[in-house]
């Protein structure tokens, strides 16, 4: 059984840990709200862009559409790129392991050579240990990444696809669902698969005037569409990290408080037993003197 001194040291150690985890929980909670707002603010723009893209694509159903824009071109797959987005830090429960497991499983299922563009230190380290080729890495985007900071990622992905370095690109990230739920997602980024247009495409285009032509607008819109997809994925991942860290630190603080209560109870019992033993020794010594 541990001594009283050992119990006191352990209680103090657990209390100090609880203070640290509680501080991290409050910091994550303050950042989480802003990260969630930024991820939510990007959705209306992305949804409207998908609607416009679907409407323009629905009007491009004639012959020779494969040459309309290279980003829409589907070609034989010889090389695959995976844009793997993860946080730079840990202390967020199972978020990093879930993303890496999902991305690693997807890479292992591919029959063609795969190269990874790692955004975040956790994903970079994971694929480095797995001996997967990492063609580029982007780290330290911060808690509130801006679209300007993700332009380099988008430019690299688009250039590699246009130059034929890769024939298909996927993006893997953690999608923010709720504060307690983050879902790893892997979806195709290139070639672009325009969303299906609901309703009549002619009716959609009748509400807009495109200059100089819908084809030219579509060609200008497609790179922006890729940039927005990547930026939205980075924002979703940032919101997921802050939420997961807040939940993980709250659970850690609660567990530390529970351990403190159990250790305090054990300490009191041990102290009571020691006092009782000392009293018995005193009474026994006094009885021996009287005898």
C-alpha cells in the first residue's frame, strides 16, 4: 500500500494535471466558436458556386465537351494524389488517428502509385512512418487559416493535374458535424465532377446573363471551385480540431477530478489507519508500564 507521503504527492500531481487540461479546455472552447463560424460562413458561398457550376455544366452537353476545360477531362489513371488534411497538434482525442486511419486505408486500396500532399504535421508524420511518398507538405496554417494561405495548396494541386503529373486527385479531411462528432471524409477533387442540376438548366440560365459566354465563365469558375473546395476542407478540419480538443480536455479534466476524489478517500483511510495504529501503540505501551 502506498504511504501517506506518496499519496499526497500523487494527489498534487493529478490536481496540477487537471489545472492544465482545464486551461486547454477553456482555450479550445474560445477558439471553437470562431472556427465553427468560419466554417459555417464558407458554406453558402460554396453551395452557390456548386449551383452555378451545375447549371453551366448542364448546358455543356454537346460534342467535344472533354476539351471544354482540362479540369473536367477524364483520362486513364496512372498516378493518384491524395490531399491529406490533418491538424498540426494533438491532445484532441481520436481525431488524428481517425483521419489517418481513413486516409491510410484509402491509399492502401489503390492499385496505382499514390503520392500524398500533406497539410498538417500529424498526417505528414503518419505517412512518413508508413513509407508513402509525400510530394509536398504544408504546416503551421494556424487556428484560423485564410484563403490566401491555402492558395499555394490549390495552385500546386491544379498545376500537377494540368501538367499530367497526376491523373486523379482526392482530398481527405475531417468534416465537422457537431461539437461531439467529427467524420473523416475522402472525396474526389479532380477531375471535377459537376453536381447534378436539379430542375431545368435552361430555366436556371435564363435568370443570368453570362459575358462573354457560359463556356468562358465556366472555364474561369472551375479553378475557383477547386480553391473553394480545398479552403472549405481546411476550415472544416480546423473546426473539427478545436471541437475535438475541447471535448477531450473536458473528459481529461473530469477523469482527473475523479482520480483526485478516489486518491483523497484512500489518503483519508490510510491516515485513519495510521492514527489508529499509533493510538494502539500508545495504549499498549502505557499498559505495559502499569504492569
